[in-house]
């Protein structure tokens, strides 16, 4: 099977992004401590399960992200699935040029990665592998610990907007 891409797609990058936006996703904040012990975190909706046995998840990060070096140097990370009332956190961790953790309630998880207080679910992962694909790096993590809050609605992203109620 060839991995060669066609010379050009019959659609623009904006059309591709708009079509992808029709897929509703949950919203996560991926967090870690880099090799120097500095907090690293960002909003991501590119989160997916990979395997139940062993328990594996994946997420992707743009190759030119300012957080890339921190995540590459971290030995573990946490994926925090946000609750419907955490939209401001999603926006904060998507912002550039600020201390994303300032004023944010979190605690160190069992792997040391920061867990965001109030998240619907958390997945504490050790790095398993990473894959360079297109303009992103795909991180595959082995889940070492996970937790969830029952009866709490998730934050959802669809069509370029956040939704706090599943009745879209």
C-alpha cells in the first residue's frame, strides 16, 4: 500500500476544516510536566480511544505548536475531558502568550501530570509512541489511571462553537 498523497486535493484547506467541524467532539485539556518540571497544557479535541487491551488513547498536536517541546520531553501526560461548565478553561488553554495555569485549580495525578479539577473524565498516560503525520504529531499514550464524574454533562465542540447542552 502506498503512502503517497495526491498532488493536490479537490478542495481547499478551509473546506476540509469546515467539513471536519461537522463532527461533534468532546473538548479536552492535555497537561504535562516537561523535563524541567514546568507546567504545559493546551486545549485539544483530537482525542480518541485506540485500544481496550492494552488501554491506549491518542491525541494530536500541530507540529509548530509552542507546546511541542514540552510534550516531547514529558514522560507522562493527562487528558482532561472538560465538563459543560468549563468552557472558559477550554478558551484559556487555547490562548497564546499567557500563563494558562494561572488561577486554575488542579492537582498532581498519580503519574505526576496535572489533573484539572471538575473534569468529566481524566486519563493519565505514559508515552507509548508518537507518529509524524502531515502537519501534526500523533501521541499514543498507555492509560495508567483513569477516573470519571457521573451525572455531569460534557463540553462539546461542533461547527466551530462550544455547546454546553447536548440538545444542539
